[in-house]
C-alpha cells in the first residue's frame, strides 16, 4: 500500500431522518450486526466535508442529498479507530475526527444499498436507533437530533 492508498482520518457521519424522526440505519457488510448511519472519509486533501457527505449518501443509499435538507451541524467528535480497521490508515494513525451532518427527508423512502458496504437497512424511531448503533459517536449524533427537536434520549 502506498501513502495515497491510506484513508484520511477525517470523516463525516450523516444522520438521515424524516421530519417525524424516523432514522435510517444500515448494517455493515464487513461486520454482521453493526448498524450505523452513513459514514465516510474525505478522499482528497482538498475535498470539503459537505461534498464528502453528499458523495457518501449517494454511494451508500442511492439518495441525492442535494434534493433534501442537508445541514452541517457544526459538531465533530474524535474517536479511536477500531483495531481491526487501522490497516486502512497510515502507520501510527489511531484516531479519526468525525463531522456530523443531518439529512432530513419528508418521509421514508426506499434505499439502494452499496452491496459491498452494507447488507440491510431499516427505518426506526430515533430513540430505537440510539439503542442499535454500534458506535458511541453515532449515539451522540442521535442525541443531538433529539435536542434539535427539544427531545431527550
């Protein structure tokens, strides 16, 4: 692997939800039972976070985020990269900074998953989603979704 093959440790998490707080969860293909929101790393040093969010939503769900209400929540979290995924990053990289976006849809829609990345999807209530996602950063993003609607987990 050359240095250009390594992932950049800056990513987005896009919380896709409806106005009544049904949240899209997708199950990872490489880890059965790992449910999450849309996530992905920036691909070039000059890529901006919004473009990354739009690209990842299209790649992972088939949805055009530009057709809906996409908001940068101006919130980022730093987390330790799981040991089994560290090979994707340059040697010595152990942390990632994840920036949270919200994508609001008027209602539930069908999703077209990228089969190499995800094997299933479900729309669930935001509180149920917080119980099912595997990462604490995803739980925190869901908590923020509730806060933005004056609700608590």
